[in-house]
C-alpha cells in the first residue's frame, strides 16, 4: 500500500514538473476527466445499463440455485440417517455446481466488462487525439495526474460532444 502511494506521488510530481515546463513554454494543454467521459458518453451509458442487466440476471439465477440448496438442506434435516446421507451427497454436488456457476458467471461478467471498458477507453483516447489535432493542442492529460488546475484547461465537455456525435 505504501509502495503504491509513493509510486503515485512520484508520478504526480513528475507530471506536475513536466506540466510546469510545458506551461512555461506557452504550449496549449488541456485536461480531460477520463472517468466522467467514460460514464457520460452514449456508449458508456449503454454499457452501464447492459452491465446492470447482466448483473441482475446473474444474481437472479444464483438466488434461484441458493433457494434450491436451502430447500435440500431443510429436507435432509427431516430424513432418516440412510436417506439423509443420500440427500447430503446430492446437496454436496449441488453446492459444488452452485460455486462453479457463481465463479463462471463472475468471470464471464468481468471479462465482458473489461472488453467493453477497453473499447470505451479506446474511443475516448481516439476522440481526444482527434480533438487535440483539430484544435491545436500540444498535450491533453487526464485530470487524475493534475494536482491543481483551473477550469479553463478542462475540455471534458468538448470531448463528450465529439464522442456523442
């Protein structure tokens, strides 16, 4: 944790020093709130809605399986020892299937989410690069690397307009 904090601090100081040199030379620099752009662009909003739908569906399926497991547990409590052993074996198999299903659904959603985020990130990056070239910017940075800036450097809304065309 401390190593990450120190690394982040070094990165921020490096960027601040670098930016100071750029500003001193009078170059045109802009800042973008990458996170805001990702969440507020059309594709980002569609992604969020689809993600919530996939997540809800997966939870519903897992809840159904969990109810079946609880029902089997309750039934096994009422059985004789011989029947209980058989029911517990069935319960164990269903528990393994439930755990596998939960893991697979989670991995599937994470893989899908990561693919979508890469696509959105690429679109934001491409739109930002095109905007920079068309408007004479020498550099556009993510706001996360800036310790302080005035709103005049924020071009997030302009990038969003480009993304939503």
